[in-house]
């Protein structure tokens, strides 16, 4: 009898734990991920090693919806792209964002991140989570930057699809440029431009490392 | 160093006239060449030329100077330089917060100037921020925006970089109302101060511009759109309908089917 009760208790605890994980609110997701990333960045004396990059990517990438992010960056031209082109655009855009982020991320290892609580309505599909990032070592300019994340609810939890810093969206600042390229050469030209940029970045990295 | 020749006039008021004159020339050039694609950037052709010029000067002179300044000056010294200029800008912020009707911020900025100018040794140490008085810097460009002048054409200023017509007017007013103008009446001193401030700001922005170099396919439009979005947020016009002529994201990617 006692044994059965024990098993039941463990069972309940496990169920409520997984329910909690499922029901992680958007601000919890941003707060937890930021904290985990900062912990990883502080390791290895804050060096930007391959292992650190891989660990951060493993933490961060699953929390993003890159398809939606790319569609937002491309705008109305997204409709003209075939599913295959959309996938290539997403892959290349993700690579560009990841490269840019991972080459600068260790600068934020001493950042203080304050994520504001947000209470989205139970049926809300989208929510914006606000946070303040303060860099104590930033010479002179000690003003903090406001970083906002826009998330969408998916069957597997909340996913980020837009990030803006001080009101400038990291995603939509690409749109005018993307539209210019699309107007001149269509989706394939845009895929090629992104590829060229990514190739140039990885070439530069080999040269500098 | 081109900025020195730009500002090396005997009469500081004349020096300040050089920029608007240059600006007027670039605007005219833009009108002649234009097949404008972006309605917030009617002077794109001219802007791109100035951007290219700035980029050359930046790579050849400003960036190396800023990196050198970082290498030879300890962090506290650089912070002190930033703080002195920041303290003077807080005076401009007091006036503009008043003009914007933001009285709480105006009085908080006034307290900042009072604290930092006295106990903070003339602005060398920013003791107001840790004392719970955060800096809310603002200027006349934002005041004009708050008064309703929200959409303004993008302009790249020689050496100074991204701006708009509105923000250029604002910058001129900010320079005129900055105590520096009265504290340093000698043009030689004023030029040195302008140079040091430019260098200090460039050094503070190195991370930002390095990241932009990596992230951008086209640095010109990347910088422009980041600047315009940032300024729109600062004047409370982020969600202006003028910006949102794109289809909603839900029309592009149905949210029910989050693709992998």
C-alpha cells in the first residue's frame, strides 16, 4: 500500500513537471534561455570556442521559428517563392543570423538581462516579451538597451520569430534590401546573395582565426 | 582628417554653416538623379555617395583612431570622457523634455546635471545613474517628432552618418543649445572638443558597426532601415500605419502549421 502511494506520488510529480514544461510562459522561456546562455558564455574564461558556440546554438535555436522569421524578413515576396525556395531562403537566412550572433555573443557574457513579466491572455497566439540588457563593461555608455522578443504559440510551445533592439527589428531591417534583390532577380537571386554573404563570412573567419 | 578641415574656420558660427550647405548640395544632387524606390529615402542616389565617402573615411581614419584610442586609454578614462560629454547633453535633454511635456524626465535630468556637475566633478563621474536617476537622453529632433513631424526623409550627413531632414535640424538646434558652445568660445578649443567627442562616440559604437558589417548584405540599406526604425520608436511612431504596407505575417505563414 505504502509502495503504491509512493509510486502514485512520483507519477503525479512527473506529470505536473511535464505539464509545467509544456506550459512554460513566454517570459519564462526568454528568461530561462538567457540565463542558460549567459552561464555557457562565462565558461572557458569567456572564450568564443567551437564548443561554446555549439552549446549556445543547441540552447537557442530550438526556441526560434526560423521559417516565420524568414517570411517576416522577406515580406510579400514570400508568396512568390516555391516551398523549396522558401526552405533554402530559411536555411541561408538562419545561417547568416547564427553566424552574426555567434561571432559577437561573447561580448555579452557580462550582460545583465532583466526580463519583464508578461501575462498573455490564455487564448493569445502572439506575445511580445520585453527585456533590458545592461553591459557593465561598455565604456562610458552605460545606458541599457531594450530588447523585445515576439513569440508565437505553436503546438510544441512558444517560439521566437522577431527580435528588436531599441525598436529596430533585426528581421525587418532586411526587408527593403531583400525586396530590391527580389525585384531584380526573384527568389533565386536572393538565395544566391545570402549564400555569397555566408560564404564570404566563413571565408573571413578562416582567414582571421 | 577631413573633419578638421571642415571645422577649421575662424568663426565657429561659420563652421556650423558648412554642414547645411553640404547637405543642400547633396539634396539637389539627389533630386536630379532620383528614381526613388523607398519613399522614406528619396535622396538615395546622393545618400549612397555620401555613405561610400563616410565608409572610406571611417575605415582609413576614424576606425583605426577609435581602436587606437581604446587600446591606449584605460576604460575609466574613456568612461570619464564619455561622461563629460554626456553631462553636457543632459542639459540639452532638460530643455527638450520640457518642450515635449515630459516634466518628470526634465526634472530628473536637471537633478542629474546638478549632481554630476558638482559631486561628479564637472561630469567626469556619472554618479547620478547609480543614485537612481537614469539618463533619458533626448534632443530637438525627437521634440519635433513628438510635435507631429514623424516621417522625414533619410539623409546621410558627411562624416556624421545617418540622419533625417528632421534630425539634421534637431542636431543643429542641439549644438546651438549645448553648453559646450558657450563654455568653449575659442574655435580651436571647440574643434578639439568636437574631435574628441566624435572619437569617443566612434569608439563606443565599434561593436555595433562591427556587427552590422557582418550582418548586412547591403550595409547602406541595413544602416538606413535600422536607423529609421530606431528613430520611429524614439518618437513613439513605431506602429504608424505609414510603415505597415506589408501583408500580415499570418497571411504569409499560417500560424496553425508551424513548419519545421
